[in-house]
C-alpha cells in the first residue's frame, strides 16, 4: 500500500499487557492518536502479578481509573515476612500504612486479569485509541518520515502496514522491539525456575494474612493471600526436578499439603516460570522504544515487575506528549532510559539480594543466616531511588517522587494538577507566574502540602507530570527561575542536569 494511504498514528504500542494498556490510557488521555496491536485474542487469563505499590495506584488514579482499579484490589495492610524453617521471622517489609505518602495504602493485591480488564475498558473513553486484537507485528522499519509496522491480522491472515511517529514495544520478555533496537540484556545474576501454584479456596482455611517468604533450605517457598478466595504459593524447583511433570496435580498438591489439600481448594493453575534479573542496555533507537518486561525483568520477591513497567510509562508518556504536541526535541526521549534504568536497577538489585536469602539451599549457610537475623529481625522497605540524570535540575531533591498530600480544600494534589506540570509554593513566598503548561498550587499555612514542602526544607517545588520533582527553590525568584529552566530545557533537552 502506498505510504500516503496507510493508517498513521502518533504512537503504535505493541502488546496490550498492563504496560501497553496503561500507556495507551495515558496517551489517549493526552489526546494522542494511538494504535495498540496485540497478538492474543483475549487477556491472558492466568495471574502473574498479584501486588503493586502506592505509587502505582497513584498512576492508575492519574489515568482516571482510580475508582475502577480500587474496585478490583484490596489494600495490603499486613506486610511481608521472611521466616525460617522453624517459623522465626528473619526480615519484615515495612511500610504497610493504610495512608502512605501517595494518598493511598502502600500495598495493593489483585488478580492480574481483572486489573488488565479495567485498563482495557478505560481505552473505550478515547476516540483516537484503537485496539487491534489478534494482530501480530512481525517487522518494523523506520526512516525520517516515521516508523512502518508490518502487521498480520491472525484471524484472517491478512497482512498490512501501519505508520506511526513512535513505536513503543510493550511486548514482554521476548520483545521483538528490543531485538530491533539491538539492546543487549545486562544480567544481575539471578536465574532460577519456580513453580507458581494458584488456588481458589472452597472453604475457610486458616492461613496467614501476611505474605510469607519461607526461607526453608529444604524447599524455599512464597505464600500470599491474594484477593478474596485466591491464594498463591511460589515454590522453588530443586536441582534435577522436571519443570513439566512437577506441574501435574498429583505432584503439586503434596508440596502444599502443610497448608491446604484438594478438599480445601481448587487448583487454578500450576506453571513453572524462570525468574530472571535483567535490564536492557538501550531503551530507544530512533522511533523505537521499549517499556515494561521488554526493558527489564525482576524476580518477583518484591512484587515489583509490573510496577516498574507502570513507572516506565508514566515517565515516557508525558515526554512523548511534549515531543509530539509541544515540539520538544527528540532528545527528551533519551532521558527516559537515563532516568528510569538506575531506578529499576535499584529494585532488581534488592530483589536479587532477597532472592539470595530466600533461595539458600545449604543448611549450614541457612543456619548462619538464621543466627544473624532471628534475634533481631531486619525491617526493610521498598527502595526509594531518585531518577538517574535526565530532565531534572541540579537542585535539592530533584528526581525524587513528591508525595500526594490532601489540600486544605479537601482535594488531593493530583486532582488539582491533572497531568500538568505543577508549581507548588508556600504561602507568602511572593508572586509566581504560571507558565503555559504549569498549574500553581499555593500551600495554606500548616496544611499537608505546606508540611510536605517543609519536610524537604524548600519553599517551592516544580513537579513534572509524573510527579517527580524537576527542581526546588527557596523563594519566588527561584521558583520563577525553575519555570524558565523548564521551558528552556523542553526546548533543548541535552539529557544532563539543568542549572537552575
Ligand atoms: C510468577 C510471577 C509473579 C509476579 N508477581 C508480580 C507482582 O506481584 N507484582 C508486580 O508488579 N509484578 C509481578 N510480576 C511481573 C509482571 O507479571 C510483569 O512484569 C507484567 O505482567 C509485564 O507486563 P508487560 O505488559 O510489560 O508484558 P506482558 O504482560 O508480557 O505483555 C506483553 C504483551 O505483548 C504481546 N506481544 C508480544 N509480542 C507481540 C507482537 N509481536 N505483536 C503483537 N503483540 C505482541 C503479548 O501477547 C502480550 O500480551 C510477576 C511475574 C511472574 C511471572
């Protein structure tokens, strides 16, 4: 088909998992034209992710889907414990507050197909977003005019082409787009097969409300109360165990007999996954970008793989909007990897460290570990890394996520800001002029926003649409300067820290 007659979109998203569907919601909300191409006919019916954190719930709220997502999740208020074979607690994950820094609980549990259904339904809100199921992308070329995708409608066998200004590969661990970018994977060292066993209780069974990492050298396992009657066990395969035969019911039930039997629950599925810890080196080449599992994979000990994908898209979406709608230079898109890669690295590194603790098989090493922790269990939290270098100033706290306080008028900060830049200032700081893309919010003396600025020791903070701090200032002149730096930066992003 001649190029002039081919359908053209601002962004083509390959893959409609949580990363792709989430990105389409963010871009649709911004008014971009988007096509989502998904090979499968329906949502993958079996759960993988079961947990996400408060920052991710905030992103879902930012998509306008907060209430719908809350309806299919439960807040996790009990936390995670690492216990040894004797049941003694070695480590605990802190931060189980019902109202954490993001204006919601810090942890949420869910059934992944239900969450994905919410994200897909959200797309119906946007006339300019098209979802093509049973459509597989098998080749992509790019030139000065755009990216050209070769697509097969697998229902009919018809082959056709689609053009887009940018292509985002949200196409999972075996990503085509990552291969076309030519990005090698950096391996952080953990590769281990685990059996994932999902059960649906048929009757009340006494099981822990805590997520348990059972650090038993004879059989490392994870247990989680997911949602409603759903319960998950993840079970490490031992050397020599066959990943195929172990999934047969007669082999999996004995592994969990200490907790449940077939009289108590139905087996929803048992499947072996190989847990990995990898990050792609190269998230963009020209018009091609990757996000989610196609850019990185983590062992799920922190429940953070999908979370990282959602953080990716919140970082990338506003940059695509700036480039496509506000004439920002393409170099802004390079800050996506430089900012996000070190951030996700910190989470994967901690997951690998925890994996070393959980997966210990040598009884002597396990005994030594137990001696170290059992007297005084260690409390750890999710990392709170700052972003790597990118579209940020060199001012204090730049690159950190700003919390979400409730304002004096009862509204949440993000409700007021929408997906705009936000200039937050303390009352009495002086006159600040809102730039074309910013919303100014003045803290009322003593309110939660005022307290959040006080906690940082600043009088003003300029937030990006993803709620990471672009820069901070101590007075109105500094706040106005931050805005000038932002606009200059958006006009000529070089990827290095901007001087405020
Ligand atoms: C056992 C387990 C437990 C986990 N627990 C958690 C947890 O508690 N919390 C958490 O945050 N994360 C968790 N994760 C990780 C999480 O499930 C993944 O990070 C997440 O599903 C990745 O989403 P994605 O959209 O990036 O990729 P995927 O969900 O893999 O979606 C990719 C999509 O792209 C499509 N596709 C691929 N190639 C093409 C093509 N060429 N053309 C068209 N379509 C294509 C595929 O069909 C697929 O639908 C867990 C993972 C596992 C395995």
